[in-house]
């Protein structure tokens, strides 16, 4: 899953509130970076 999410990370800053997984904006940004790292 996260392998695919890596692509979403690039769009994260653009979409912000909109997440494919449906995570919150604040949690999404931090969680995505942490998980991918």
C-alpha cells in the first residue's frame, strides 16, 4: 500500500485535505511521511 502511497505523497501538498486513504489533513501529512520514511 505505502509503495503506491509514495506517489500520493507528491500530490499531498497539492490536495492537502483530500486523501486517497481518507486520513485527516494534519494526521495525513505527518503519518504519510513517517510511514514512507
